[in-house]
């Protein structure tokens, strides 16, 4: 089934980001009136599980949108969670409306769609099984959401992240600046947290990048990591930096082993909402995100995590930094991993 549906991907996609000015009406008004008008935003979150519900909650609490629509296949689940969230708004002083639904009609006209639906790996299920199952889920959800919100930006969270971002790109045929995967923001947040814990300083003062695919081959870059502007290597011995890099790469598994059931969701949902906020407020922050590459960093025809400028047009541009030979090799290896998983989908 997955093979058949995936082969139907339209061939067109991913080239014209800044050549066409598809600024939505909301973003257009924001351009002139600033953040005041962000309250007209409508955001859909697909998947009312741990990540999706927590993301919807944060959007509502932070009043980032006029309306958040939470979608899930489980009957009554999104309705129950969204009603509960909505009832918190009088206490929290937010006028965001939270709607739960099992159908896509209420999502129509969304400005941003955050895709979190998917299965977690179950006992006996291989990584490849999960890849195919989640590809089917992402394809069918994105197809339906895109049909009703053709101007939306898509932030992909479902795993395996880089491949699911590719599936969303192919499913919609949208240009690459509108379909962006969340992984680097989370991986970087984990890395910054571990450094702050080690040094006993504020997490806010750590600036860092983690590039590459979301997984064991991610590429933290200590050379570009600073603490209040001071290079990390001046503050910490190399063996401690190596230990933090290793812990970061293992960050998701560490949480899974502590939780016993389920995986991380507070930090992942915060990361996805940070990306949405950059688009809503046109912040133009430089954040590591998974995007389709067309030669940047020497990589082509693959989704991989690189620093991008994120603003009202989604990915405004890829921010290229000069990597050392070792860093470049690690990034290429990470991209190869993603490429081989994409090939599994397209070759069946
Ligand atoms: N990119 C990242 O860094 C990152 C971090 C954490 C989690 N994730 C991924 O995010 C996804 C969600 O994680 P979670 O912890 O919220 O899982 P979860 O199991 O709590 O929630 C997933 C939800 O998706 C729903 N769902 C399944 N199929 C659906 C469909 N066809 N349409 C609508 N909803 C559907 C399920 O009913 C469930 O409520 C997983 O794929 C997970 O691996 C990614």
C-alpha cells in the first residue's frame, strides 16, 4: 500500500522559494502592522498525542493564534483535550480558541500546519516498518490538510523526521521554503541545556548549532558553540565537550529510557512552536531546521538539518557556514543516512 501511494508523488516541487511572493493575507497585514495582527492566525496541529497536544497548549497559552485546531483519528480525543485547554484560557488570560476534530473541514484556511501524527515503534516492529507506516500517515494527513489550507506553511515533527519532511514536500508539491522539519531546534536545545548544566550558567547564554539528520548521526558543532560569546573550548576540557556531544546525540533515547512508555514531548513541542512563532512574528531567527537541499553544504536532493533564516516566508534562506573537513564529512554521512531511507520509500 505504501509503495503505491508514494509513487503517486507529484514530480514538481522545491525550487522557487523567493521568486514567488505567496505572502498570505495574514502575513501581509503583519508586515505593515507588526505583531498586533498575529492574532488573526489559524494554526492546525495534526496529532493530539503528547507532542501535538502540548504544542497546541503552548500556542494557546502564548496567544500566538486566534484559533488552534487539533486533529486526531481517535474519536473524541482531540475534542476532549481541546475543550480542556479552552477552559484554561479564562484563567490564563488568552483568547485563543481551541477546537478539536476528527475531520479536516475545521482546519480550512490555516496559516500554519504542524504535523505530529504518527506511530511510535512497537515491540516487533522494525525501523523500516515504522518508516512505511508513518509515511502513509504523513502522506494522507498532509494531503487532506493541504487541500483545505493551500497557503499554509507546514512544520513537520513526525519521525523519522527528515524522511517525513520529504514525504510532506512531495505530497504537497510546495516549494521548499514552505515545508520545514523540526529536529535541529530540539537537538540544539538539548545540547545547550547540557552545557548550561555543566557550567552552571543560564541556558539563554549558550549559542549553538546541531546540524544533520535527526538521529544518531546528528552533527553538533562545538567549534560554533559559545557561552556569552566565549568559545566553548575555552571554558570546558575536550573530554567534557565530547561527553556532552555524545549525550546530545543520545538525547531522545535517554528520555525514552526514563519514561518507559512514550518519548519526549515537552521540548519537542516547544521547539515546533518556536519555529511557528518565528514565522508568525517574522522574527528571522537563525535556527537549524530540516529542509530540502539544492547544493548547499555540498548536498543535493536530500532533506537535512542546516541553519536557516526563519521568517514570514518560512525559510527565507539557508545560512551557510564554512565547515571543517571533519564537520563536512559528518554532515555528508548524516545526509547519506536520510537519502538511503528516502530510497527505501521510493524504490518499493
Ligand atoms: N522531530 C522530533 O524531534 C520529534 C521529537 C519527538 C517526537 N517526534 C515524533 O512525533 C510524533 C508524535 O509523537 P507523540 O509523542 O506525540 O506520539 P503520540 O503517540 O503521543 O501521538 C501521536 C498521535 O498521532 C495520532 N495519529 C495516528 N495516526 C493518525 C492519523 N492518520 N491522523 C491523525 N492522527 C493520527 C495518534 O492517534 C496519536 O494521538 C512521533 O512520530 C514521534 O516520533 C519527533
